[in-house]
């Protein structure tokens, strides 16, 4: 186990705590105050610190497969997340600061605890196009509005191979093929990015959560 | 750390923002600002613009001797209503004697505005409005107004006003061409106020008004207007020196939701105004800040086929469930299990939307239940009454968790029925202590003195509750005032028993005072039926017995209730003693959910002073828990006997805590703005009325909150 990974992980954890820890322990007043002065909470978008075991460098080093790194702009620097559920299809990952992200075969299908979450997504066709080296596909994403209504947004997406790149996942250098997923509906466009290793696994990605949260970045260790 | 490519990040983010479907700021929305009257418009004159649907604007406007506080609600995209509370130093109504020195005139007024058409093509926006159409008519005017944006920055408004808005540069009413009826406006018959002055509408002289607004940037708008209000009575009393009909002003928006206005009025006065805007359709914390739910555990294919399990494990299952649900603020009080099914009764104490609690419970069950159990029936309770029975299949929960459209499909596949008459469950001892208590500060504003309309009182309250069983609850609330008025004020007496008008004495003498101390029993006497009996000190001014029966089918838009109360008036010291006055009061009520965001309620019956009549209420109820509405009570008490205001009416507002704080909560902040507290049309206040308690768990409210099922 390299000292570098320990360093990365420890630094990420420290950054996490400094950026978002204790965010709402001020009780009722702080969330109100933070509305008026966003900088009070570092602009964080609402995660509760639920300090969980399972994030020490020792634990991570012992079981690297169960961890990855996730970054969300509203939460500051990327942080480690731990797999807490593997359903056979969906894997759910928990961050120490108390949000979860669910992936199906590397594709982001849901988040919770980020406020304006991705409620659900159908990404199977996009994943097949990635595996096939490109193509067009539809994707559907559920978002919730301020009146608790869920809307399913339908997008037409074009998946394009953009080349190759050797990336540094922190522990290892991996040769990847890179892809862009350009999606459009009548109201919006966005672009997701994927890095696939030689086995076709998504080892790194940047995928849309919602307009408020924007993109979630992930990379496997 | 990982290397990310950033080349399209900014473009992507910008594009993503557009997903919200937020329309670009339309020229006509740009710089919508509020007048000194708190209505969308120029400076003292209205424009034809409508605020975004649901918007609530609270405006305070001041100039020498004049103060106006207005609450304007955009009821529908085209209709808005305003409630105003104003004071003018040394003012009296036209025709009344001049005031004595130091006299302050207080008045309430209501406005309605309707946007006949929105701006589009060559057409301007056009609105018609009634200002101060109820009440004593100090500000009473009618107008029709048109507003058109010439470009992104410049907007012009022109209108025709009657009444007060037809007093400057007035000419013969053009409506006189239709009928001579419109030629003269009769003198106002103020009476006790509170009556709709239809005999005034659009009559008498008319006058033009208008103005321009120029948006320098997103934050600053400059305005100039020609006012058609001559301030005739104010000039006559020497309260204002009207040297010019031209007003000039600016509106500054330091941040979204706040406006500050400064203007120079009538060539002689400086005016200042401030507006705070809230919109129930825009959460400060989108989605909410609750911690994430546990993921659904999906059974492997081989164990899913199991047909039975070791029922000897039931005791352990029950203990595990009880503890896991308690983590989510859910109190389990009974369950029934078979080889393939489970049924639970529980009380959700944390989540505003029962659907969210259901989703969380469903997730926990997938992790805790033996694989053989496929059918899950959830029976949410409040105050010990099972409100509905919602049956889900475990396979659906496993399949739909992360599926787009999975929320709607889950609701479509749920079976929602009445929970009454179901077989008995194995009771589960509560994990939480039956005793709960709290202490909190309070600030109350009272309107109990016709001459000094606003009094405040602040201190702390101690609340306590003991739950003997989920449906037998003792509760109490003790108030200790620390600062506030020590003058009980006076409300002019009437021929009615003083059931409410001594509120000032209760506030001043009841310190410390027991606000309520009751024992309440709730039950489900039959299918679609709910009941309540409450005994004790029901409210600050009355004690006794209150009994209520509600018929409300789970899937119906309507409910019918009956309530009968035998009450005795409490002593002013708000301790355990009573006065001589006792009465029987009660109502038959019809509740209706129009399914378009509006809720109606009609109560017919006998009020506290023994008067008979009805209360009609209409509320706009938002799916996220906001409620804004109004009510009117008319009884057989003649307007002259009722006193100022003629009859009881008011507007009410309820804001859910989770909207304000982002954190899950079942609590809400409620307030009612009402006329003077008088004796006619006064209703008993009692906690735990059934309809509001039960509807959270019924089909309509479950559907409204279902978007939170998977949160």
C-alpha cells in the first residue's frame, strides 16, 4: 500500500471535514443564516455530518475495491466514498459527510443528501452505446421540483469516442478510451464524460446530477 | 488526485442550468416592484403587472405621518389580493370632525386585482383592480390599467382611476355614456366598515394616471409617475402639501427577494418603502437537507422464491424493526406477520409527507425482513388513529428504487384503502418515553384595542405531553410572559356576552397562565369514521368538553364533520377557575379538496356567544405544505351589534418548518391576520381537530407528497 494513497485519502478527508463538517450543528439558526450569507457554510448544499466508521486510511487500504473518490462542486474538493450496498445491479456509495450516490455499471442513477438530487435515471441504452464504442441513445432522468412533484426528463444523447488518455487514478495509471455523451432535450443540453479501461469498465466519469448540483465526478481507486 | 478534463465544464454547467426550465427573465417580469400600497406598480399608482404565481410580498411604506403595511398574495397567475393595515396621524374620514391633536387613525383595507390579459405581441398587460373595497373605504378606488415593455429596460403604464384615483385632474365619468348611474359617486356610508361598497364601484369622476419605469440594471429601477390621487382629505386637514401630481422614485434590489424604495412625492414629501418577497414555489433548500435514506436491499433470485420462514424469530424481528424505525423518527405500535406478508401500524413523527416516511420504512423493511415476505402493508397513524392502509409489494420496491418514473409507478401500484376494521395486530411497546416536554420562547402580537391596535407580549411557554396509549393523550401548555403590555385595553362593549373581547385581560392577568390542559381520546368508530373527545381547559378562555365525529373516505375529495362542545368561560387569571358564562357551541362542517390547489371549508352552527351562522373558508394549499387563505363568518348578530368591522373575517398563513429550515419536520408556523377580536362569530379553539389530522394519510395528500417516497 503506497503512502501516496494514504496521503490522498487523508487529505481528502481533511478537506471534507474542513469544508463541510459540522455544517448544520448550529441547530435551527445556521441554515437560516446561511441562506442570507451563503459563505457561512462554505456554500455547501446541505449534507448532514453523520460521522461513520469505515473511512480510516487503514480501512480503505485494506479493501480498496469498496472505495472510490467522488467530487461535487457544491461540496468542495473530491472525497472518498464507501460502498454500502451492492444489489447485483445498483451499487450505492456513501460519503462520510452524509450523501449517497448510486451507480449501475458505472452510470450514475441516483443521489441523495445533496439537496437537489437526481431522483432516478434510466441509463441502460447509453451504457450499451458506450460499450459499443459510440452511437445514439435515450436517457431519462427524474427530478423533484419545489412542490414535491417528480418530472421525468427525456434526453436524446449522442455518445462519441474522443480518443485515448492515460489517467492517474491516485494509485495506478490506467490507459483509457474517452467518451463524450452529448444530451439534449427541448429545454436543456449537457455533456457527460467517461473514461473506460481496457476491460470496458468506467473507471472515471463526470455525470450530471441536476442543474443546481451540476456534475458529479467519480473515479475508482 | 485524479486528473479531470475541464474543457467543457463551464459550457456544460451553463447548459445544465437551463434544465430547470427557468424561463429567461421576460421583459415584463424584469424589475417588478411594489408601490407604497404594497401592490405591483409604480410609486403610489398601480401597474398592470402580475407577480409570479404564489408570490407573497410584504411591504412597509412610509412618508410623513403615513404608515402602510401590506401583505399581497398572487392567488392565481392572474388574481391577487392584498390586506393592508395603515395609520395616518391626525386623520379622520371625510365628513367627520377634524381630529384632536395626537389622534392616530388606524384602518385595515382589502384589495383585489385581476389581470385581464398578459402582455403579448402588440398588446400590453391589462389589469382591473378594486382598492379598499371592504372596510371604511379610506383608500377606496377602482382602476383599469395597461402596462407595456418597450424594450428590456423601459416600461410604460397608463390607467384610468375612479374614487380616490379619480380625484386629481378628474373629468366626467366616460361610463356615464352607458348610464347616468355612473355619473355621481355617492358619499361613503362607513357604518362599522367591513361591507362591500358595491354602490361606489366605478362611479363618479374618473382621471388618468400613468408613468414610466427604467431599469438601469437588474438591481436598480428608476420611476416617474403622474398620480391621479389628489389626497383631498389629507390636504384639507393639512397633512400633506400637494404641490405637483408628479412623483419620482427608485427601487433597489440588494438581493433577490428584497426591495427598497425611495421616492419624492407630490413635490413635498420623501417616502421610503421596503418589500420582502417569499414564494412557496421556490424552496430556499431545494429538495431538503435530510440525510440520505438507506438503500433498498434486493433479494437474490434463489432466496426470493422462499415460501416461508421461521416464525419463531418473530420476537427478534419485532425488536429489530422497532429500533430501526425509531432511527427514522417512526414509532412502531403494532405488527402482524405471516409467511408471506407483514402489516405495520406506526406513527411518523419526523416527516411532513407521510409518503416520505413510507418510503423510508419500505427501505428498512427490505433490509430487515426474511426473504419470504413479499407483501408489505403500511398503516400510518396520527394521534392513534390509523389513517389508511397502503399495500406495496417488495418486488416493486426492489425494482423501482432507481428507475426513472419509478415514483409514479410505485404510487400507481400501491393499494390505498381504509385501515378500519382490519384484524388486530400484535402490540409493540413504544421505544420512546411516554412523557415529552419542551420549553420555548414566544412572541405574540395582539389586536385587542380599537385605539391602540397593536400590542405585543413575549416570554416563554412550557409544554408537556403524556401518551397513555397512542390514542389517549394528556397535554398542557403553560405561558409565562416576561415583557409586554400591562394595559388590557378596551374593546367597545356590545350586546353580546363578552366571549372574546376581554382577550386583553387574559393576556395581562393570566401570567403565568395555563393556555390549555386537556385529556384527548381518539378512535376509529367504523369505516371512514374518526372521532375525538377532549376534556379540560381547551383553550385560554374556555374549558369543558369537546366531541367531534368525522366521516372522510380515504380516497374522497370531501369530508363531513360534526362537533359539539359544552364549555364554561375561564377566569382571567388563566388558572383553574371559571366564570359564570357557559354555553353549548358546535358546528357541522363540510370539507372539500378541489384538486387544483384550493381547499374549501364551510362550518355551520352556533358560535360562542350563542349566535348562529356560518364560516366559509378558502385556502390555497401547496403540495409542499404552505397554506394561504381567508375566511368570512356571518352570523345572526346584526352588523351594528358586532361593532367595528361588522363581521369576523381574516386571512391565515401556514408555513411548514421543513420549507424554512430544509430539515425534516412535521411542525409548521401558522398565523391569522384578523379583524378586531370581537364576540360575534367567535369559534372555540381546540387542538387535534380531525380533518387536518387525518388528511395527511389520505389519498390526495399522499399523492401530493409522493415525490418524496424515494427520498
